[in-house]
C-alpha cells in the first residue's frame, strides 16, 4: 500500500485527521519495515497501515492512529521507544511500547505464558486503554489474513482469538471488532458448520429482508403519527452468535427466528420509553423477553431497551431502542468515550472500568496460572444477573450467583462473616440462585469463624472463589501447610510412598517448576487450601519414582479399537468396561486401570477410587475415546429443588424434548419440602450431559443439579 492510497482511505473515513502528521508516521513506518514482507508476499507496511485504518473506523484520535502505524516498529526493527517518543510524543511512544510488551516475554509453560500475557494486557488496560484497542485491531487484521499461515498456526491463533481477544472486545463493548473476530474464528475453527450456516442464511435472505422491511415500515408509520423523529433499520446478527444460540439452546436453524435485530434510534432517553409503549400497544410483545439496559447498563456500558414481539406471520423479532449516544457506545464501546484535556487523554465513565482493577488485584493474589486464566475468562465473558441491595443499589453478578457471591461483591468482610441471607424478605439457603430484580440482604455475625470451604462448591463469581481461597491462604498459612503435608502423606501412602520419597532434589525441583511454585511451603499450602489437587502431582511422581521396567505387559499388538468407543494404545481385543464409581463419558479426561482377569476398567482421571498402592500404579494404562464411534452411554443427574406440583413433569418433559431417551426416574421429598430427583438417560458425550444439566437449572424451583 502506498502513502497516497493510504491517506486517501484515511481521509474518507474521517476528514478531521491531521493527515500531514499521520503521513510522517507512515513514512517512518515504511522506512523502519523496509525489506520486510508478510507471508502473503505483500510489503510489511500493508499490515500496520490496515491496523491504523481499523482504528480510524472506530473514530479514535490521531495518536492512536499513529501508534497503529508504528505498533510493530520496536519489536521488529532497530528503532526504540526513545526515538518514537522524540518524534511523535510520549503518548504514541507509550502506546507502542505497551503493545510490544504484551508479546515480548516467552515461557516454557503454556499456562504461565497465557497468564503472563493476560497480566500484561490487564496492566496495559489499567494504564492506557488505547494499548489494548491497538492490539485488538492488530489481531483483527491478522485474522483477516490468517489463510497464509500453516494449519497448526491457524488453529492456534483462531482459538486464542476466541478465548482471549473476543472476551476482551466484549467487555470493552467494542462489538464492531468482536463480531468480526468471532466470525473469522468460527470460519477457521469449524469451516463446515460455518459454510452450512452461511448457505442456510443466504437461501432465505431475500424473503427475510422483505419481512423485516415490512415491519420497519409499520414501526416508522406508527411513530411518525406521534411526531417521533427517529432512525430505524435492521441489522443481521453475526453468524457465530446464531451458531451459539443453536448449540447452547439446542435448537435447529429453523427454530431460530430473531436473525435480525430492528434498531430504533431516537434523540432523548424519554423517547426510548415512549417508542417502547407505542410498539407494545400495537404489537404482540412476548412475556419475559423485555430487558431495560438503560436503567441497568451492562458492565461494558451498553444501554438500550430490548423487547421481542410476534409478527403477523407468527415469527419473533427483536427491537432495540436507544439514543444516538447509546448507539455509538453500542457499536464502539469504550472507544466512544474518548475525550481530551490539556494534552492528556481521559475516559468518561471511568468508574465503569473498575473490573480492570479487580482483575489486576486477582493476579497478585493467585499463585496458580491456570486458575488465574480461568477467573479472567469467566469474568470477561459471563452473562450477568442484576439484583438490588435493601437500599436500592444495583449489584451486577455472574448468572447463577448466590447470596455468598452477593456478599463478597459488597465487601470481603461481609462475605467472610456471612451466616445467612434474605431474598425478597424471605430466609433462603446460601446456595440459592439469584434472579434479576431480587432484593438481597446479607446476615452477618462478628463471631463467625470465616467462610466455609463448602461454599466453593456453589459460588459462581471469580471474586467470591478467590476471596474464599485467599482467606484460607492468608488467615491459616501454617494450618494450610500442615494440612497440605497431611494430605500429601495420606495420598502417597496409597502408593506405598512417604513424604521423604519425594523430598529429593530431582523430584522437588521438577514438581515446583511444573506447578510454577517457589518452594515446598507454597506447595504444601496450595494443597492445604485446595489450590492444587493430588491429581496434578501424581503424573510427575509416577514418572520419577516408578521404574519403567515394572510396567505390566499384556502382549503388544497394534493400537486396538473397541465397540465400547475406547482405544487402548498398544493393545488389541482387550475387554473394556466403565467404572461405576465415576461413570466416565466421551469428552471426559480418562485413564485405564488393568484389573486382574477383567481387562481394563476406564475411570475419569479425577476419580479417587482406584489407587491402592505403589505396585498398583503399574496397572495404569493410557486409553482414549474412539471419536469414530458414536456410542451412547447411560448417565444420571441428581436434581434438588423446592417441591411444587408439576416439577417432576417439567424435568422429564425437558429431557424428552431435547430428544434424549429416559431410562429411569426416582423422586422423593424430605421433611423440608425439598425434592430430590434422579433422572437417567442415554447420551453420546459429557457435553450433551452438561447441556441437559444447564437447561435443568433454568426450570422454576430447581436449586441444584449434580452429575452422578
């Protein structure tokens, strides 16, 4: 791309940019990347130029556009931070330096690498959000040109995009980037599903657009009669969001009707509610589908009224009503809030970004990289429920949260001293699932000894989980160390080993390195408070302390398959059965145990019922699911709920409507009017079972669902 073409395209996006200054940056970047080429064969300058144009489409400031042009200069050339700062100013230099630091350090452990990259992104966001916006634009252009990379690199990059960059774009509210990143990841990770869905949409596009246009004209005519000036248009939903709805709600394509959202843009907030009233008075609103994100904005500052109606053809369609300012935020997210004061950049609505500080606090508190990564992902991309304090303040929590999650959201001390809760003036158990609009009151006691470890089994928010674990980590450090030692000794005895057997330099050093810990006390404490389980330690102990020559041999042949859907590497025609203690399903992490005279028993890797002694360790064998066989397996769920008429019928109907065959039902009611129902049915995978479990949690009166 030459300079003239670049500046012309930039001017077409926004004629207010300082093209002379940006042109100097283009020349600087061109010289810095001279002789460098992309995998496509294009000159390297094409990439930073396209990144800066993506940033311009978000209507960002001159410094950010220049930083987009220079974002790879420090990493890929001999030019440094000082040189960039001297020519283009401190802001540009710091943005470019921030982008460079995100990629700079590499680690042996993938988990540590990911955790460190997360940490650097959070640090960058806390200092200047433009750093992460440049990084998002950089990733978007890399995704647009991903086809030039190797298959392995394509899959890795697309996965990383979907797991890390999409959630960040979502949390910052930059949906313009999020939707394209999602669809590109979908295209590369699931090409067949992508093409099938795209073709299905294309086949009825004309008919669908005609129907939407008719509805738009009806709404426009209705509002013009009331002298309400507004803009109305339809926007097709992106492919990945449709695919997610199909998979998460277990619906066929033909059952997804709201493929296009109709947007009504007005000038004032009061007009939003006026439009809503008119549309509801003339249309057929679907009960339970109205959401007021104006009164209760989303965490990413999104505001709008959402309502779903039924058309004359009995098809559902969604209407989103918002002001022009709200619409700008809906499209550009945090980028829409940029403003300038005395040469410094600031964000309006900065208090809405408290979640960045919260994530930064977590990374200081958490020793386990994998735990930190999961916490960040959950916080970035969770759906949310909005509840109230008794004083009327709105509290935002992850969907499925409990009073304990609420307590820790208020304050750490409230959570640590929580002894009970009232929801809508009624005493409820602490594992009660909160719903939108609930008024929550926490009962505390100064004599409380602190949180219960059992709370970790039902809290949903990363904040609550981390605070509970942190309580035990900080308040009971020596106790955790003692408990950890005791737990290790107990588990080691199952293998005729003692703590002394692992306290040798070669074992200790490897263990600490693999777990990213500094010393033995950290290991003991982490085991003591539950941060690390024995299963994470066992593979290393097995590898280092059990001689290879003791491995039990059964007469090797080629890798064998089985009608059970299990393959045993190196063996053929072995009898295989599934352990009843843990009931493994396809998709679960599994391990084989060679039994005397009965072939191989397959357990979940997390099962604790099959380790008996040091000699028994030789009976572990690698097994894997045979994906070519789609066998069904019996599975059971235990459902606990408040007893009411029709609860059992609702549960069994839901399972049957999801096309699963029921094989057994057992129900009983205790003295506290709690119903315990065990349902058994055939599934093909653990994912299918999870879908049913998630659906059952939405049934009224259901409190808990557990896999058996």
